């Protein structure tokens, strides 16, 4: 029995191997090939995705650099605009200060003239009042009144004598021409 059992086991083993090779290996081989192709497709897709990711990262880096450059330009433009606005505001403030200064000087000159007119009017009025009072005091005394009249008459005589002296040379000159 040893050999017959050994042959029977060998035939049974060969039938099992033949069954496995015929019915199990081809579908398993097909499944493995399909799985290999699916894995290969996934690897190709991963490589393509990796390339697209690298391109996207490059574009992102370029966009970031461009955005930073644009932000720097905008910031520089904003600084220039701010500086220009500050200069315009300073110039406007200087013009306003000059206008206010000129207006103040004009107002000061007007007030000065007004005060001078008021002062002249006041001093004129005070001078008339003082003169009036002096004349009244002077004329209140009869002797002073007589002296004033005499002085006035003397001044009139002196004036007529000067007029006569001034007229004589013109008379002499007009007689000499005739």
C-alpha cells in the first residue's frame, strides 16, 4: 500500500493542481493584471497630478511675487500721493496764513485810521473847549479885553503897512515902464 497510496495522492495532487491551473489561475491572473493596470493608471494619474501641482505651485509663487510687487507699487503710489497731499495742504495753509496776515494788517490799518480820526476829533473838541475857556477867562477881565483889542488893532496896522510897502515897488516899477 505504500506505493499505491503514494500514486493516488500524487494523482489527486495533480488533479488539484490541474484544477487550480485551469480554473483558478486564469481569473486570478486576469484580476492581478487588472489590478496592476489600475495601480499603473493611479501612478500615472499621481504623476500627472504631481506635475500639475508643481505647475500650480510655480504659478502660485509667481502670483505671490507679482502680488508683492503690485502691493509695493501701490504702497509707493500711496506714499507719493500722501506726500503730494501733505505738500498741497502745507501750501494751502501757507496761503491761508498769508491771507489772514494780510487781512489782519488791513484790519489793523483800518483800526489805526479810525482811532486817529477819533483822536483828532477828540483833540480838536478838547482844543476848542480849552480855547473857549481861555478866551472866556481872558475876556472876563476888562483890562485884558482892552489889551486884546489894542493888540488886534496893532496887528491890523502892521499888516496894512506891510501891504503898502509891498505895493510901492510895484507902483515904482509900473511908473518906470510908462
